[in-house]
């Protein structure tokens, strides 16, 4: 298994992960002051900058990702076989929560961003579905939730924002502890575009026009590899006034062999082995075969 990136490769998302350490809590509920205080104090100097960045990012994220729906039929199919409560990790602003709630499922949505959770709460309340949904501000690199979930969804590259193998392992171990025996886990992974299209590395690419707070905003992004495993992405949002907002994130990609071994070591398996799913078809996940696109990996929690 390849070694992970060095500690110098940090993103604002990583800063937020560090500073959020502490108990999980429901949105709008005060945190328990007896837990996580040391980690929070260690990050005091970074808090204002990270929180400001994340607050801005929430509105942008909802604008350019909110209508994406290619993965939803797959999650609806998985959910249809689950009578228990469903856990979505990295629920963001509720893009996947809403269709699952409308299909009659009960869910817990977890995110490390209170700004995104607030947007999700507003949407879900607007549909009258909040009684079937619990939103939690929680970091799975710190600890698990109570074991009550029959399906775990780690959606839309959430896992790839964990930049070290150590954090990735803790994250999956704690999610495993939160799932009932025999539960299915689905894990959506990305493949870095600079590796797929090296001619675009370091180049600004136009991604589209989006409406944000009544204004049409242009989105460009630039991506490059900082090392063989870490992709840097800078998203530039340009307003009609000429104002420009830039959001920088880092993501670590994993090979099929790496995620296969990590899932097995964290308590997951499948009668057919770990399986991979593209958005449109099911394929075996061969640890020896390189991937050239994003995929969803599914696995079964041990009894």
C-alpha cells in the first residue's frame, strides 16, 4: 500500500476537521464543554479563517452541486433494501437526504460544517420532512455514533478530504462501530482530473454559470497534483461586479488496492469481495486494476 502525504499538505477542510474535534451534536444544540476542549484550543488561531471560508463555501456548494442527481438512483436502490435508519456522512446541504426522505426513509445526516447543515435543515423543514431526519455536527475521525444504522453512505468524495491514511482509518473504524452487523456501506471516491487529463493540470477551466443570492456567478477551477496522492483544487467564483471569491481544497485519492485493504481491516467484507459501482453499472473491484474514473465502493459490515 502506498504511503500517505506528508503533514505539510493541509487544506482549510483539514483545519476544520481538527478544530471540530469533540462530541457529536444536533444542529442548534450547544456542544458539551467537557469534551474536545484541548483540540479546539490548539486551533484557536485558525478558527476564524476556517469558519469564514466554510461559511462562504456552503452557499457556493449549494449553488453548483445542488442539482446534481446522477448518483441518487443508486442510493435509492440501496435504501430500498434497508428497514433500519440510514446514515449519510458528508450530507452537505441535503442533496441526497431529501430524495431519500421523500421515499419514506428515516435518516441521520452528518457533516462537519454547521453552515451546510443549516442549509440542509432549511430545505428539509420546507418539505415538512424534519420529523424523519436528524442532523448532526460530528467528526468521525474523533468517534462513532450509537450503533443503530442499517446503511451507511459516505457520499460525493467526503472520504477524499481526509488527507492522511491515519485519519482515513479512524474515520472508517468509527463508522463501522456506528453500523449494525450486516449493514451495507457505500463509499463514493474520486479520481483526480489532472491524472485523467494532464493537459489541464494548472489551467483554469470554465465550469458554468450559477445563481447565488440573485446574481449570476461564473465558476472556473484549476487543479494540479501536489504529490502523487494529493490534488489541489482552486475554485474561482466571479460576480458581475468583478468581485472574485476563491476556495482552495485538497483531496487525497486512493487506489482500489488501498481502499480494499483498508475496508477489510476496518471490519468490512462482502460474500463476493469488496465491489465497485460506477454511476451506471456494477463492476468487480479488482485491487490490481487501476481506476480512471470516480466510483462507489460497497462493502458489508461484519457481524
